[in-house]
């Protein structure tokens, strides 16, 4: 870790208070990679930072073998299941930033729906946490395919599937989101 340049009265590196970066974008667009890189850099600077990946919350609640309908944003029955996972993630972020000594958190999820983003924004504003949205866009099919093959198929969701079946399943998840 680099030597901290200065400290505020609270011991935090900068005066902006607690900040949450809320990722937006389709799967396999680089959100998690960008989050990890930023968290690594911020911690190196001395800013206590942590990333919260929505997939981990989903797996904790529902396991790795989940219905493809979970990823269908138009499926009202699954909206409640997605919201439960989201609420747990938000609670952990709020706790980290308000009582856990954190200064920066990243909410690493797709967050594709405008109403969902408004809801998330309100949650953090009520807790006096400054939300910042960062959208990841990648329209190059070759890059998306490479991201799926190199990263996504090694997810805990796919330990029982061969690589080609995992790629097909992951692409179906993406198709349900658009």
C-alpha cells in the first residue's frame, strides 16, 4: 500500500464521505473486471474499498442451479427473488460504509432496469451514501464471446457443465435480460 497522503478528521482519505459505485450493463461486458481493478487501486491508495458481486448473493440464497426464468427481467414471479438478493447486497454495502469503516463500495450487478436503479439510488441516499452510476457498454461480439469463454464458464454456476453447454446457457441468460 502506498503511504496515505493525508487524513481527514474521520481518518478517511477524502472528504466526499461514503461513495457507492453502482455498475450498469449486460453480463460479460467487463463490470467485474473493472470493479476489481478499481478496488485494488483504491485500497493501494489507502482508501478502504470493497466490491459486492450480486451473483454471490444469488448463489447464497438460491444455489447454483437456478431456473433460467430468474434472469428474465419480465418475469414478475422472479422479480421478488431478485429483489431479495439485491436487498441483502445493499444491506451489506450500507453496513460496510456506515459502521464497517469503508469509504468506497462497488455494487457489481447488471442493474439494467431504470426503476431498479431509482430504487437502489433511494436506498443509498437515505443512508447518506453518495451513489455514482457507471455504465459498461461493449457491442463487439468477439469480445463478449471471449469474456464468456475465459471468465464466465469458470463461474460456480457452471462447475457441472462442459464449456460449450456453459456458453450456451450464459448466452441464454443474457438474451432473457434484453
